[in-house]
């Protein structure tokens, strides 16, 4: 994915990372599971990355499926900026 | 060998179960949820898919509410110690296994809970009204076995739950999972504890606990979860809350294969076959004047578990003769359920328990009837 246009979603545990993968697939929202970038703190090992254009449907899915997300980061040129808006 | 000890653990298992264990062990056995590398990710996906498959099997809407345990005993202890607090009152039945009775007894002895044990009839029947009458203002939980491990009697959990919608119901499904249809939503089950290695055809070292939305347990065991590692406090969200430590992933892969086998065959097909075998065994033994049947003696009212005694013969000696002379494997004595035997009138000598599975045949049951007849008539 192009770094300038992606978000990284942090979930509380691997179960929810995989739940996001399953539900996103069911809604045809393209996402990728990637090893947690070293700048971000979470230790289940994996995070969800997706393009900015998919942010709204993905955040809506989290609400509808009651998936507890811990944080959302905007990836810009290798830097991670925590997004205020998760919900 | 004719294996009639399926209530202890099913044997054989479908080949697919052991193949799944091996495949997992050879290809996917990283530590799930602990790292980001490819093998850990494969393990995490494996665990997630097992959770989704087993949750689907019991119609659990949110699979995070299903946690895996070592066995049904660990699941029951997790539920009882996680839910009950000082001053709580608990209602249970007189057919329970020691995996329910012992933790409840320990909690009662410590002065944490008060306990009412509702007596069942000699045929293992439980009147829902008797359960309702046992309720008190402090009743926090009703604990019931779905089916007796001694005599197979099926308890009317749906009818009981309908009478007490406000009181959480913990169902011990060690003997019923994979044998009777279990839909946690339709039956109104708030907590479901099950064993993986019996009717579900999984390997030993697998089991699980479902907690309904709105119920929050405290964790019996704290430790590593791969989540919130920066905090000393154990995570408060499921499944991590109740799953500290590395799970038995190869075993759980086998459990998924067992559940898939059940789904392919259909629970109705399995139940029909087991009822036919149960009927054959009951009919074959009923006419013998020295053989006593204990429990419902009705295939509709029980699982494929039949308890018998032979007049003047010690159950242990009968089981030994069946094993040595006929190659028939069964279990004698008290079956970890002394109170159930008091209920059935078979304490302290116990019974000979013959428990069947989908893999038993009518020919095996006829051979067993013949063997028991020989033993009763003193031919052996």
C-alpha cells in the first residue's frame, strides 16, 4: 500500500484483528494484516492496514459489529499520527 | 474390541481429527497472538477459525464469548469460581457429576455459597417445578447437567429456563455436546461448559465455556495473553480474560475437524443411530430376570448411556469379565457421580455403564447383550 494514503487500526487482541479481517472480507473492504510497526504499541503482533478511501465503511463496520478498536493511526511518510476520530 | 466407554471419551475418532492435529503441528504451530511472523499469523488464523466453527455449531452469535479450556471440568470451575460471590445461593440437581458437585461443595464448605440440590426421580427425571420451588431471593445460578453421565437421563433444560428467565443457567454439556442438538439461544443457556473429547470427537485437552452477553466472569487464572502486555492487570475483555497461557492449538484443530464431521453427518442422524443402538441394548437386556436397568430405560429420554447391574454380581467383576472374556470395554462403579448413584438407588456398589457412539454397530450391541446374558446366567 502507498504509505501516504493508509490507516493502521489497532485492536485489543488477535481475535479482533481476525474478526476485522473476516467482516471486511464479507463487505468487500480491502484490508491487509501486517506485523505491528515498531512505532506503535500493541503486542498481539498484527494490525489492520487499509487505504484512506475505505476508512468510513470500515469504521462503520466496527460499530455495527461491536468490534472494540483501541486506536487508529494515519501513516504519513513512514510516520504514524494518532487519529482522533475512531468512532 | 467393542468399545462401550464413549461417555468417558469417544473412541475411535474420525480420521480427519487426527489428520487435522498433524497438519496443524507440522504447518501452523506457531504461538497464536504473540508475534507478527508468518507462522504465528497462521496459528492465530487457525485458532480463530476453530473458535468460529465451534461457536457456529452451538449458535453462539459472537465467537469471542467462547473460550477454550483444558476440559469440561476446567470450564465448569471457571464458570463457578468466576461468577459466584459470598452470599450467593445456587440450585443444582442430584444427577450432577463431581466436576459440578465438588467445586460447589468446596464453595459451600468455605461459607461462600449456600446450595440446594433438587432431587431427581429414580429414573433420573427432574421436575421443572421443583427447580422453581428451590429458588430464593439470593439465588444467583442454576447449574444442571444436560444429560447424566451415569444413566443418560436428559434434563429438561429448556423448560426449566423458561420458568426462571432472570436466573443465569449453567449447563454441563459434557455428555450432550455432539450428541443432542444444542442451540444456546433457543435453549436459553447463559453458560455452556463442554468437553471436546467426547461427543464432539476432538482430542483430549480440549473443552470450552460460553458466556452469554450481559454476564461477566472474573478470571480464575491470570497470565500471558499476547494483549495489553504493558499492564500488570489481566485483560478484561473476552476471549483473553478467560484464556491465559498458550492454548492447545493442535488439539483444537482436531476439535474443529470433529465438529465439521458432526455437521456433515448431522446431529439428527447421529442421534437416530444412537437411539437405535440404545433401544436395541435396552430391549435385549429388559427380559432378563437377573439384569437390572437403571435410569430412564427409554431411548427418547436418554443419551446412548445405559447403566445396568446383575443380581449378585459386583459391577467391577462384571466389567472385568466383559473386558477379558469378550473384549468389551466399559466402565464400572460410581462414574465420579456418587450423588447420582444415590438418586438411582445404586450407591455404593455402582453400576456397569455401557456408553455408545456413532461408530458402534448393531452387531456389537447384540454381542454385548449376549455377553451380559452369559454372565448373568453364570456361564462366565
